[in-house]
C-alpha cells in the first residue's frame, strides 16, 4: 500500500526577480512501513523535498499525496491538524522549545489535539528511550543525544504513520548517532510507521529498504537494499 506519493514535484525559490530552481519534476512513492533514505550532496534539495512532502512548504508545481489526500490542496487550517496527526518530525538541530521542559516538549503535539492521555504517553515514551530521570530538565540542560531522544519522543507521541527525519544524527558524535538510529529503527518497527530519512551516512543507508539520490534537485539514482 502506498502511503506517500510525490507527483512531479517542482520547487523554485524567488530571490528578488531571480528564479532559483531547486527541485525539478521529482516523482516517487513510498509504501506503508518502508524505510526510505534520501541521499545527495549538500545543496541537492533534500531538505526542500522533505519540507514539501511534510506540508511545511508548498511546491511550485506538482502534488504530494498522503494516504489518499492531496495535501497541496488543503488549506492551512486543514493542513496543520492533518500534519500533527499523521506525521512526526526529527530535525538535525532538534528544534525543541527552550522554555518547555523535556516532558512538556514531548507532550506538545498531543496537547494540540487535546489528547487527555498526553502526560501518560509522554512519560511512557521517555521511559522507553531511557530519559525518565530527565523529564523536568530544559533543553539547555540536556546533551545533544538527550535532546534528540526528546525530539524523537515528541515525533512519536501522536503515533504518526509517517516519520520524517532530516539528518537526525548530523549533530551527534558517532556513539550517540548509533544510539539514536537504533532507537528510531526499533520504535519504527514497534509502531509499524513509515520512515523517510535524509542522511549522508552510507551505514544508515545500508539499513534502509531503499535509497533515492538527488543531484541538483532531480532523482538520479534509486537503489533497493536486500532485506
Ligand atoms: N528559502 C530558500 N530560498 C532560496 N533558496 C533556497 C531556500 N532554501 C533552500 N534554498 C536553496 O535550495 C538549494 C537546496 O537546498 P536544500 O534543500 O537545503 O539542500 P540540502 O538539504 O540537500 O542540502 C540550495 O541551493 C539552497 O541554497
Ligand atoms: Mg538539508
């Protein structure tokens, strides 16, 4: 079953009167439960592609279908709850809210949808990633690896069908990278979620089901990995 489909995605940024083409005619689909890696050199359009797939920005042309919904035609008011309930996000630089403690950061997406079980779910996820004793700490009191574990809990609290991760281990040392990656893969499997991850790491790509490679905003390679 296809959960995510990019159809002829094109993105052009306008800077003054200059048009900068960043993605051109990108099409592919992702199956339920698949782990897809997006690879490519810096500047090749990976982050732009993820922002379009996740509805954080809109394409210049083309469309994104998620579980049968064309998100490019949703209004902002429809898109925000759709994203919150369907997708989780993990970023290279964590993007935690500095004024909220770890538990509050994790609960945030669940509170947006007024989930009465938000505190319970958040506590249970934090236990799962080994951060039970860090609940009351604020982001500045946490190491990079701890921050990314908090961000991972936040990404998972609404039990999203799709997890987007943009170089999630890019700011971590090799030990923390390996730990975060293992957690992401284990949690994805436990929950049966689809994972779309931008990464430069060949080791991570080797654990994926499939890698697509971008060059100058176009798909120039696709590789399936043996199970
Ligand atoms: N908001 C923006 N305005 C103008 N150009 C942008 C913007 N965001 C990204 N770009 C340009 O688009 C290209 C692709 O960027 P990006 O998607 O961040 O690549 P990657 O994640 O693969 O490094 C780069 O040349 C970048 O400078
Ligand atoms: Mg990027």
